[in-house]
């Protein structure tokens, strides 16, 4: 029973991640894009996939990767997520420097740029915070980290949904919904457990 359940979870997650990538690879928009732009775009899609996996790893909800076994994988995916965003932004910078400058200076006329930049800086802040985790009180670390990653996921999902590009809309919406739902569940779980413990003592 546990084996079947684990297989279903992994299969569902694999489909949720592979389908948007596969459909994006067959998009007609790619015919008019240069290679650097395509790499930058797919780096953004990969980053969105990583945000869906991270909260599942953080809570040990993936079969075969319970805590603390899943924690090193969570750290590695976090590094890859930062790298994917850097490649995404760097590629777009190469193809259109003025657009990236306007986005970074928060003067871009497109709303998706503002959400993307907000998510990017929140991600960099979360990564920097992780590097100094041992120097922070555990409660402070958890609270700030959860706030930052929530901004990353929400901002990244809105950024992706507002863009009309290579990603197919339905699969993109499902991937964004997965990332938001998984993050919301991961953030709410400690609070719900604490509330249940307090209720049990009364």
C-alpha cells in the first residue's frame, strides 16, 4: 500500500513538472526566438518547477525523503533555484538590456516585471539568510525564511501567469497552483501543529 502511494505521488509530481516543460518545448513561439532567449525562458520554467518541489522537501512530504534525509536535497535544489534565476535574468539581459534595467529599477510598464523582480530579490535574500542560518535564533530564521519564500513563490507564480509566451496556459496554471498550495501547506503546518498542542493541554 505504501509502495503504491509513493509511486502515485512521484508519478504525479513528475507529470506536473514534465508536462509544462514538454509543452513549452513544442511552442510555436520558439521559432522566432534566438538560442539565448530560449535558454533564459526555460531557466525560468525550471525555476518555477523547483519552487513546487522545495516546500515538499522542506517538510519531508516526499516518499523516500523524510526529514532529515530530505534536507540536503532541499539545500541543493535551493542552490539550483538561485542558479536558474540568475541564468534567466542574465539571458534576458543579453537579449534586451534596456528591459532588464527598467525592471530592476522598477520602472518597467509591464506588471509581470515587477512581480518577477520582487520574487528574485526575495529569493536572493532567502539564500543569503540560509548562509547565515547558524547565527540566527531558530524561531527568527524560520519566520523570516517562510515570509521570504512565500514572496518568492507568489511573486514567481504571478510573474509566470502574466506572461504570454512559450508556456501552455493550463499546465502553467496547474504548476503555479501546485507551488502555491505546497508552500501554503508547508507554512501553515507548524502553526496548526502548535495550535493543536496548545488545545491538547487545555
